[in-house]
C-alpha cells in the first residue's frame, strides 16, 4: 500500500478553488497553526487591548500571544508603554497574564527591578562593571488609535498601519474613547480555529436565523441579499433602506462626522481593515434590545444619540462604537482548535452604573451574540475536521468578505514564503 502524500501548508492554500472555502487541514493542523501565529500575530499589527485596560499610572495588562508575551504599562507621566515580558537577566516572565498594579516591575526570580519607563533600576550582585543602561526592557512597536492599542512584535513593521490611523482618527475623535472606562468585559474560549472565528465575523448570512438580539438593531439589508427574483414589496423595502441610509449619511456628514466606508482588505493590504458607519434600526441610537441608548451619559461631548454604529474590522478584531458606548473585541489563537475572544464594553469615564446605565441593558446584545457565535464556530470547526468535509462555494451576495479574507490569507502567507 502506498503512503498518503501529505500536502504542505502552501499546497493546501493553492489547492483552494476560487470562491470556495479553505481545506479542512488549514483549520486543524498543528504546523499550520504555528505558522499562522508566527505570520499573522507576530509579524502583523494586532489589537491587544484598550487604553482603559491601564487607566492609572502603575497599571499593567499582560497579554500572551503564542510563545510571546507583552506588558502594557501606564507610566508615571500617563503614557502607555509596551514591553516584552522577558527579564533582561535570564528571561523569566515578569508578570503572569492578566491585570495588576505595581510601583515598579520586579522580576520574581532574582528581583531585577525596572522602572515604568523600562529602565533597569536595581540588579544586585552584578559588580561595578555592569552597565544597567544596556539592560532596559525591550520595547514593542505600538500605535494607539482612539482607544485601540495595536502592537507589532516584528522588527520590521508594516507601514500601512498609517492607512488605518488616517481613516479612524477623525471618525473616533468625537467619541473621545480615551476618556472611557471598562463597564464590563468577558473572555470566551471558542473550540475552533481562529480563521473560522474571523470568517464567522465577516458575514451575516447566518444572522437572521441565529442572532435575534443583534438583528433587533441592525437593518436586514446590511446583511447582504440576493437581488434576483425579488418581489415588489422586497424592492420597495430595499429602496426605503437606501433612502434611509443616504439621509443618515448626509445628516452625519453635515454635523461633521466622517461616515464614508473605507476598505483596505485585498491582497496588497498588510494591515487589513474595514470601517463603515451603519444605520441602526428602530430608534436608531444603539445596539440594545430597545435600540435606544443604554447609557444616558454619552461618549465625549456628544449631543446626538442617533449616530449609528461606527464599525471597524481588522484581521484579529472587531469594534462597534455608538453614541453611548463601544464594544471592542479581539482574538488570540491558543491552539488549532481553540481561540480566545476578549470583549470590552466601554462607557464614558464619568458614567455611573445604576444611574447612567444598567449592565444588563448595556451588554445583553453582544453577550448573547458572542455565545451564539461560539456555538457556530465550534460546530463548523468540528465539521471541517470530518473526513466527509469538502469546501463548498460561497454566496457571492452574503459571503464576499469571507472569500476576500481567504484570498488575503493566502497572499500574506505567500509574501512570507509559504
């Protein structure tokens, strides 16, 4: 009996038929997973937190990303700094994953002590010739956009992060997201590959049947639709949808809000992102069950409640910013079949729970949606590992962004010689 030929990572990618899903092995194999982490989470810009994770000087947020780990620190001058979580002595981790507050960063092994600016302040028994200036903590490339903390672990950083900054800075400025606090946060481990988490987020073909809470505030036409063989009633609804969108966009722009859709998604993109200002259904105010604001204390100095949903995608995150609150989610791959999804609900720093907002009203839409998506990702991951799985064709009307993500994924691996 002849041996079965195992395809390489690159061969699997190149075997994908255009317009179809990825081969199942790309979701389940350990070697593919390790390459994905190295390329997409160590060489690309990734979202790792928000400024409210470290609200006060001395606050530290430790984030593990594969074999790497970073420290996000608010220093004594209120600046946010990021370092490799590696002691410059013998490499011990300075902090475990999670949040803490420190006066200085002290290595638990030999007590080398670092100031919040990363400089080594104390190292006992090293002799008079020891030069502490050469042993500062290793900084990490960092860009803060709004409240979003993006890092790149590579020495050579993709320059097109500037496109994301240029697009998002004017959009997010009115919301003053650095003047927010975390009202609620969650961590979910989804038993599925990170690419399936992103694919699920890139389409809403499934939304009407599986996300009743989310669809309470979304216009159904935003999910995509097949324009063929529509009834007269459906055509009238689509025309009304277009008129409402146009009126909202005109109103937002007139009041100084940047709302035009920007996409930087195709194969020539490195720092992939998309932003859009979506109209909210019903009362048009926020992603809540009532479609009204969950927090009476609006973000920044906003006066308007009906600003829709400013939506941002990157290859490891998604964000929704409304007039009263924002929901920021990002992913970290843990294993071929495990992905950590972190979500943070942000409100104005001066908003008071029980007075300005109720946690239930604020969180119920995305708590429910995240749980539903967890289930969808898990059953899809299981199915892609079944011997019977064969990649099928995408809907060109509702899954075009999944097809685009597959092309981008292949192009980025190809750029790194895979």
